[in-house]
């Protein structure tokens, strides 16, 4: 995946999350802080990615839908996800979380979740979610500042 494709994937993911956040805020009103609402939106997005990653990993380049979330096709295959997970198994927990966040920021949440699934550690996935909330919320705020 080229740098431009990575940027495009991240931008598309941020836009999709922004749209989900706006829809959720419209339904809920201002009862909760935006970041807390975003936490729920991202959790649902990750759960959709987990379901999608658990399905057939090869997609013939088509965009797929899991629940109400739309995901681009996975850019790598199951063997590479497992290999990356095997590389991470020997690292400390916090290093695994950081590596998964880096994958999410470079290749998208779906790719990171596909790797995380091979680690078979629900606690790791929870910590990954928490770290992503901070990272992606910051990216969302930056995108808003750049928007005309």
C-alpha cells in the first residue's frame, strides 16, 4: 500500500466516523461529551471490523459492508496478518497496543483488527480500542480544523 493510499484510507475512515458521530449526536442530543459519544461510535466500528475480519479475508478488491459499517477490502492476506501477530506476541502488552494503533493509522482499523484477532487477547483489543479513541479523535479534530 502506497503512502497516498494509506492517507486516503485514513481520511475515508475519519470521514465515515465523523458521519456516524454526527448521526449519533443528532439522535442523542448534547447529553454526553462528544468524545464519549465518539468512544461508542468507534467501538461499534471496531466490532464491525472484527466481524468483517473474521469473514473471508480476500475480497477481489470490492468494498464490503458489515452491519452498518462499510469497509474497504483488506490490503493484505491472512498469512501476513498472522505473521505480524506472531511478531507482536513476544512484545510487551503496551508495545502490542502501540503497534496495532500504528497499523490502524497507516492501513486502517480493519487491518489492525485483522492482526489483533490472531493474538486472541480480548484485553489487548479493549486497550487497542481505548488508544484508538484518543488517536482517532485527535485526527478527527485536526480534520475539522482543515475543513473549509
